[in-house]
C-alpha cells in the first residue's frame, strides 16, 4: 500500500485464514437514494484445507457474462473442504451491481470493472472494487482464473488464454493452465489496450493467470456451461488444488495465436450487419467477413469488410445492428504450438 492510499473501505465477512468452508460477503459501504447507509454485497466463498497453494476464481467481471457466474456459483455450492489441498477463493460476481442489472458496466457509476484496475480506495464504486482485488485478494493467491464470455454484444468460440509476458517462466505457467482448462481452443491473446485490465493487475504481481471467453450473446447454454465447469475443475487439478484426472474435450484442441491488432475487424460504418462467415470457420486474407447496409435508404450498396489475415473466426458481433467502432469480427491464426520458439 502506498503512503497516499488508505486501507480499502471493503470489509470481508469471511476469515481468509480459517479452515473449512465459509460463505459470506465483501461489503462496500454506499449511500444512494434507496439506501442511505447501504452496502454493495459481493458474495464470496472460501474453501481451505491444510497447506497448499491458493487459487482465486472470479466471474462476473462484466455483469452480462453468465457462463462464468453460473459455473462458479455451482462450484461454491458444491466444493468441500476435504476435496481441497490449500485454499480456493471463489467470487462468482466481481461486479455485483452490473450483474444484478444484467449489464456489462455498473449502473451505480457507469464503471467497466475490467477497465478500472488497479483501482482507487477513494474512487468510484467500481474503482474501489478493483482496488480491493488488487491490494487484498490478488496478493493472497498463487494462481488466478477469470471467467469471461462475449456478453450481450459478442459471440466467441470457447477458449482459455494466456498472454505474452516478459517473465517467460510466468508465461509458461499461465499457458499450461490455459491448455489444461480443456476448452475447444487454447489461445495466446493480444489485447487492444491491456493497461487497466484485471489481467494486467494480476500478472504485474507475478501471479499465474488464465483468462477465458466461453460463448456469449448474454446467455449460457448446456454446452457452454459444461465447458466452463469442466475447465474450472481442470484448472484446480492442474495446479494441485484438488485431486483427479484432467478431462479433455471430445475433439482435439485447436491452438490459436493473436499476434497483433490486425486480428480485430472494427466497423467504420453504422447500419445493419450481415456476417458471411460462421464462428470457427477458416478464412483467408481478403475474404469477405461481413457486409454493412445503410438502414436509412434502399438502393445503396453495402460496405464489405474483409479478413486482414489467414485464420479462424473466433469472435463475431452478436446484435445485427452495428455502430461505428464496434468490433464485428476477430480472426486468429491457427498454430501448431503456443510455446515460444
């Protein structure tokens, strides 16, 4: 903690050093029209048993990404102390206000939690939540898993991912967890701007970190939940938190790399979106990925958007109405290995 920062205003109703299973809350005081002396109540479960590593499992970083929220709620309800070697901290909804509203961002302050790190104890509600994770929860953990999906505006093939890091040992440890997760795809992910991400806050503390994208459209399916639940269990097995054998997908895993920003195709027009390629389909550089039609008139030719590289379509915009600046498609390169040469 720097000299200029006070302790976090968030208090925990669980004892992080106690053994056994605890269900409680992270309580952040707020004062709003509906509750003068109220609190944001963030559910948390801690399962601890003896010596071993600590895993921090999070979902609901964005409130409309339900695959991770549901998988972690189910795990919190079922994980027993006797199953664990070490400590598992489960926060199914990091951004509870956003999750309760079914939105990507918080209705209390408009904050996007995953663009608010490292946070500020004297900032907005969202910034205070980010600060608590940065200064309290992340330092406790050895490995961290953050479950994402596309939310209401994106649909994404199910993958677990790591990032290129300056520390090659840390990178390899994270990549090992991404592969062990057992999603249909494993990725080395390129972020358009990683500065204020939770990912960066965790990685900058030297922790092993795995992120995911597990579907989208603002819902979950039996298939996406099965991948999510299997992946969380595989993650815990891989890092020695629970016993068991890794369970793989039915089909061979596909390795994909995002070398740079050319993977992202973003709209320079507003209108009606026609996608010409399905998720998981292979494309060549120059292939038409989408057309955007002017919704204000008939008789106008659509604008075509083309792939900037060879690869597989891993993400697409979900709503058919598109605005300027929206990401409409993401193409990643299929590779034989994600290890550095």
